[in-house]
C-alpha cells in the first residue's frame, strides 16, 4: 500500500516534469492540452487531421478548467499532483483500499 503510493507520487512528479515544457515550474493550460494531444496521438492508429488535433486540445482545455483550475491559470506541482492522484484513483479505486 505504501509502496504503491510512493510509486504514484514518483509517477506524478515525472508527468509534471514532462508536461512542464518550458521548465518554469508551472503547467499552463496550453502545456496540459498539448500533453493530452500527444498522449492521444500515441494511442491512435492513424494520423490525425488538424481539426481533430484542435478538438482533442479543446477537450483537455475544458478538462483543465473543470477539474484543475477554473481560471485556467498555470498550476504548480502540488495542484497537478492532487489532480493526477484524483484522476488515477477515480479510474482504479480498488488500488487505494
């Protein structure tokens, strides 16, 4: 249980660092949307059109505003970590019990 939590915290830190594209210690809505697009593209079996890419980025902008920061302000690691852990736990609630 403790080991799983440690792994999740390490994964959250790594994701934060990968998503913080400009290295300023904050994740902007643009960085979040771009990372979401890149993750989606990895799982697609075909190339995406520009329109599809914009739709995907818009979905992640909406998610950022709904689930992370309604003002769409850049967030620090602590806020990102809370979101990532909430998201993982909501997908797989049995792991934390």
